[in-house]
């Protein structure tokens, strides 16, 4: 069973997937489900409540969300890490973390980035 089936059951069909097969409870991942539902204003507080009640069984968490969330089609894209090609050079040159390098990168001009690149260039063959 994939995440989409669980979310579809909670959001739209309201079908109890654990009723026929209690073994599927092991496949239910509350963290991922809560994260997926937290993108919507009407389900955010339900997800937060489940995060506070993390000690409940997976079946209880699933049943709560299935009954508490209103029936509606919900689609969201996952946030992905943004990676910039020059970020690695800035990190290495200044010794910054990913977060700090992303903050500093817009402040640097193309000439400054090129100077950093040339300073870090050790020669050799790039593969």
C-alpha cells in the first residue's frame, strides 16, 4: 500500500483500509501522512493534534484523521531542497552550512563567485 492510498482514504473515499487487513497497520507511517496533510489549512490542526498524540496506535491515528478530516480532494507537491550550482563553492570557500550559503549567495555578484571558483580551482581533469 502506498502513501497515496492512505491519503485518498483519509481525504476522499473514507474507506477503512485496516478493517479487512489489520496487518496493513505496519505500513501506515503517521509522520508522512501528517506531513502530507499539513499543507492544507483545514487539516493542519488535525495533523498537529496527531503529532501531540504520537503515542496512540497507528490505527487510532488513522481512524481519527479519517473521521475528522472533511471529504475533499487535496493535492500538494512536496517541498524539495533547492540546490544552486555555486552553493558548493561558497560553502567550501567560507566554511558555511547549506542554510548560510543560500542566504549569502544572492549577495554575491557573478565576478565574486567567479573569483571564488578560480581560487578553489586546483587544476586536474574534471569528470
